[in-house]
């Protein structure tokens, strides 16, 4: 078992954990956090693939690295948008969950 | 000369480690929030400071060394802000009034 | 070598532990703090995976802007409305599905081909003609320039989405929600001393990005964090969202990128191709404009939709 | 020398990782934040040691960025909340289990 495989397994577990939180947690902020964990796990898998592609004197394939950097910024923008929607939801309904009946 | 500098590095870094350990133990063992905050700032200022001091002979001058010193000054500034901010908030809440100046 | 493996195993366990805590913590605030510590440790993992550029991005976003965003959100949650948690059946089903997905991905990780496929030689082949020494910047600005162009547009789209959440009567005003009610002397001092140093670090990251880890995203994020600090302390006020100047700054980066990209049809023979003689100055111009636009866009995203303090 | 610095980096990281217990334990939000703050400082020290030991480009810059932004969490914590929230966990009622 190498360090790279170890972080790959860690990324896989994070995806599962994020998915679980996304389904199970009722609060919207908790769902946003879980979704970020999920995304972070996916990016970690990308990073593992980049590290395995070390070549030409570079420790990590630069193409997945560049994708991860753009993905981090896009994920941040999406999180901002989700938090803004949550704030409007709280303003309008006084609640922070999505279930419609309660 | 190199040997003396290496010994200096080892001594300073080990001392820094001691302060990090002290900060952690304080954070876990001290009785209330304000004293725990006190423990934290020791690790912030002295622990990092000693590690930076120990690394100074090992980096390229001038830019590597100046970068390390700038980094420690930034950490000092952050610590000097975090302490009062958190402490003020905790104190105000506990006593129900503003702390004396 | 086994020492490094033990350290990495410890790091992975810490990350998983914090992720579990973020998922199951009782309070939203505890979960947010756990998530912030998690992001910090993930930045260390990027260093261990030889991706320092990524680590810089994760650290600049995670320890600066994300904390302000999530802690602000956690503070505005209602206190009394606890939603019903799903029942045991659904939780069990969710657990099974999630475990299956994780197991599938783990199998993929274990079955990856050896040696791993790589695009590094192709992506780095053009670096000398571009005058760049950092392969990641080379990919972002040349090899996969189209991705970066679209990504810089996404930030503007996100801002449009955010602003469209404003109430009708607030439209055209200043997004003032970040400003602290009572900043206090320590915070004001920090907001006076830190931004000049942060400006230096941000410009350094942008400039060094040509040859070493760094670049427009990292530099722009640090600049945005400094601006947000002065907004929180009340030293500066955000611009009105209807203003022409702020809109020009927002689109400057993507617009210049697109213009040079279209000019590539004549100068370099293809969309987003650089003429061999002038590649370096053109790339620097694009990176500088992108840094500025990214900083303004991220700062305004943090400031939220226009409207008074809640 | 570099072996010593690597071991020292591990020790710092291990020490502040112990402090993570305080994130889980609290009891107040200010305590949780203090633990995150300690993790930040220790991480910066570990990165410096690692960067000098392995002479990797950019690691010192990474530590510099982390030190620059070290105060942000506390600033956000204090300014985005009322003083009462600093000490008291919000009294969230226990989530109801459906029948």
C-alpha cells in the first residue's frame, strides 16, 4: 500500500460520507457542507490520478491539477449561491429545511 | 561553523516543539475558556517563533530568511488580534458588561 | 519511507475523522468548524500529492473566504426550528447506497492501470515557447485555456445569480451585510495593517505563478480576502451593484482573455493560440486582468446580494 | 539535518492533532475555534519544517498565505455573531424522530 493509494481510498470514503450526509441531514447548511465533502473527495481522486501521472520531471500531471484548481473556485462560487438561497429561505419562511409538510 | 548552526537549529526547534506541546496540553487541561485561550497564544507566538528562529540558518538569504521573519510577524499580528477578539467576547458574555480598558 | 507512509496514514485518518464529525455534529456551528479544520488538512494532503498549486488555492479559499461565508450562514440559522430527521429505514438505505458508491470508487482506485496514464509530456512541450516555468500555469493559460476562460465567466454568472436574489426594493444598493456592528479596536487595527501586506503577497503569488506555484486564482483569492477584511471592519464600503466601474472590473479579465483568444485566429492560426514572438507579454496581461477580476468577483460574492444588514 | 526537520514536522502535527479533541469536545464555540486556531499555527510550523527539509518550491509561500489568513476564522466568528453565541451553544432542541 502506497501513500497515493491511501489518499485515493480516503477520497472514495469521503464521497460516500458526503453522499450519506446529503441524504440524511435535514438542515440545508448541513446538506451544503456534505456536498462540499463529496466534491472534495472527487477532487482528491483527481489528485491521486494526477500524482500517478508524474512524468517529464514533474511530480504530478499538471492537467488534472489545473482542473482541480478551476473546480475549487467553481465549487466556492456554487457554495456562495447555495448559502444565499438558504438565507433567503430563512428570511421568507423562518425555517432552514426543505420539507414542505412540517 | 555548520555544526554549531545545526545544533542551534535543533535546540530552537525542539524548544518550539515544547511550546506546541504546552499549548495543546493547556487547551485540553485548563479549567475555563479564557485560560485555554492563553495557552493557545503561547503556541502561536513562541512555538512558531522558535521554529522560525531555528530554521533561519537553514534557508537561503536574504529572501528565504526575510520570508520566514515576515511569516512570523504575520502570525504575531494574527495572534494579537485573535486573543483580544475572542477574549473580549467571552469576558463580555460572562460578566454581562464591557471589560475595563 | 515507512515514516512518510505512517504520517500520510495519520493525515488520512484525521481527515476522515473530521469529515465524520462534520457529517454528524449536533450543531451547525460545530460542523462548520470541523469542516474548516478539514479544509486546512486537505491543503496539507495536496502538498503530499506534489500539487502545491492546488494546495495554495485550497488554503487561500478555505482559510480566508469559506470561513467567513459558512460562519456567517451558521449564525443566521433559526434557533427553534429543528427539522425532523429521516427515519431509520431511510438512514439505513442511505448508508447502504453511500457505502456501495464508496466501495465502487475504492475498487477503481485499487484497479487503476500501472503506470498511470499522463498528459504531462504533451502539456509541458510548449512551455519554453510560452516563456513559462510552471506547468500548471501553462495548462491553465495555454493547453486548456478554454476551461479557464469559461471558469472565469462562471464567477460572473454566479454573481448575477447571487444579485438576482436581492429584494426588488434593494436593487442597485450596496451589499452591506458583512460590516460588523461593533468592530472594536483590535479588528480595526488588523484591517489597517494586514491588507498592505496581503496586497504584497497576492501580487507576489500572481507574479511568481509564471515560474513557481501560484497564479491568478491564488493571487486573486488573497486579494479578495484582504478586501473582505476591510469590508468587515467597516473601513471600506462595497460599491453599488448598479455601478459601471465595478461591472467593468468584473468583466475585464474574461473580456481581455476572450479578445486575445479571438485575435489568436489571425496571430496564431487558432482560437486561443498565442503568437510565438509575443506569448509571454500577452499571457502576463491576461493573468493580471484575471487576477483583478477574480478578486473583485470573489469579494462581491462574499458581500452577498444588495441590501441592508439583516 | 533534513531527517530531523521531517521528524520535527511530524511531532508538531501530531501534537496539534491531539488538540483536535477540543474541537469535538468544546464545550463552548470559542473553545472549538481555539482548537482550529492551534491546528492552523501548528500546520504552518509543520509546513515550514517540511518545506526546508525537502526544499520544495512554493511550500514556504503556502505557509505564508496560511499565516496571512490565520485571523480570518476568529474575525468571522466574532463579527458575524452576537456575543451570547460565542459562549453558549445555540440551544437546538433534539431532533424529533418520526414514529
